[in-house]
C-alpha cells in the first residue's frame, strides 16, 4: 500500500468563527478513521485577548493542533521572520505533500515557508478578505501587495464563492482568474437540520417571552460586523413593534461602545448581550431571524447554520453573501448601511415568516462536511498529479 498523502493545514488562530471550524473539520475528515489515503496536521497561532477560543471544538474532534504563538493576527516584520523559520523547520520535518493555508497572516508566512521548503503543492483558502472594512488604506495596500506576491507560487487559490474569486482576480488583481478554484464551505449540519423550531430553551435562559418577536445577530463585536447598523434598524423596529426583542450573541473589542449605543437609543430593555455561546443552535431555534449587518463578508458559517436550523436570514448585500443566499432566494438581502431597509426586512420576516422546512434538507446536502472533504480530496489529488516527480 502506498503512503498516505500528507497535508499540513496552517491557520492564524483558532478563534470563534468559520475558519477555525473549517480547518478543524478538514483536518479531522482527511485523517483516519475517515480515510486511510490522507494524513493531516493542523498548525495554529495563539488566540488574542478578548477573542473567543475554539480550542474545545478542535479537541472534541480528535485534532491536536501544533501551536506556534508567533502566528498571531498582526503582521510584525521581525516576529514574522521567526515564524517563517519555525514553519520552515516544521515543514522540513513533517515533509507534507501539500501545505494548505487559511486566513491572511497564515497565508503569507505559511506559503513562504512552504516554498522555501520545496513543498510540491501550496494551496491557500480565502475565507473572506481583509481588503475592505478592516484596516487603513496604507495597510490594505500592503496586504494586497503581499497577496499578489504569495499568489505567484501558490498552486491554486480557493474561494468559497464565485463572486469572491471574480473580485480577487478582476478588482484586486491578486492572480489570474484561472488560478482560482471555487468550493463551498462545509459544516456538521445534521444536528441543526434535525432540531425542532422554537424549543424555548434560549428564551427561558434569557427571560425572553415566548410570544415576543426575536431577532439575533451572531458574531464578533468588531468594526467589520457593523453592529451600529443592526442597532439603528432595531430602533426602527422597536418603534413599530414595541414587543420585539433583540439578541447580540458574541463578544469583542467594541462591546463597551455597542452597549453605550444601546443606551443612547433607549433600547436597553429590549436588547440582551449574551457573550460567547458555546452552542448557538438554541439561538437559531428560538429566533425569528438571524441578521448579518457586516460591511464585508466571505461566507459566514452562521448563515449556513441558521438556514439548516430553519431560521430565516437577513443580510447586507456584501462580499460573498449574495452568492451564498442565491441573490435573495435563500434569504433577504438589503443594501449596506441602510438601516430603514434592514428594519423593513426584519418587520416583514416577523409578520410574514417564510416556510423554511424544505430548505433545511437542501442546505445539508450543499454545505455538509462530507461533500467538502470529498471535493478537497479531488483537488489535492488533481494538483499533486500535475506535479512532476510525484507518484502516489
């Protein structure tokens, strides 16, 4: 029997969010007992202060990450050189056939280390991008230049939607469109699809009346998530439907600022802050809608989870969201920074809730982890087969 294909996944950190879930699941499913054809390891940096840590999620799935604290979120010239050297030594020791990087920082240092170590196939996944809504213009230009540089020696660049591939190729000129591979994310969705609607568990925990309309937003409390838009729309909904309540699920650097805005809007009595929730299924189950108010998004896994759980979704029409929601077929899309439009969409879903029963099964088929692992296996084999000198 030939040796298994060795894969090294590298991600900046295992903080709460889609990338951490994604790399955990592909590392788990491209390892025994799921397959004897692949062997996968995961390298990650240290989670920052104030960020939710998903180490529990990784360990529960039998994945033991190799932690390199220097991998962290921010670029740092001296520290990054040390990180590249440490990754280079790790790669030379493990001798992976494929290095697969995830997120901007890990993509930069990981791909350089892989190139220096002579890895046959180097793959990078954009789970979103940091070219809008994150940093200053100067830092954004630097990130674009770094992405263009590392793209030159990347075998293929994976995006989660076609529109994101088009944007990266044609707007930001990261690489020719032919270098991109489009592949949807994958999640463990069976539990979400099987869960009953409106169990009341989340409402009881937070003393929310069973008959009160409930709108939730799930995510980090950071600028790009644009909670200010959510709160502005909530104020308009509250004026029209005083019984409506709102749940802000998550935590982050802007919590104090967001709570101050709640007080300024006079919404303290109808908005709850839950902090990080280890299990968000009860949130989706008891909510009348999930809102994504972001300035920029890739493919937020909260949207997929909510749809699988039968919770309607309302999102700003940014990034990969129009593709993910099939231009409004799977959920409502509203213009970015338009509080009245977002409020109207909230009121509409409360007063005329859509039938989501048929959608749930379809979402599992399209975004399940089994499909993701199968597609990745195909990509890995195809790219290795094109490399001269590699024989499986």
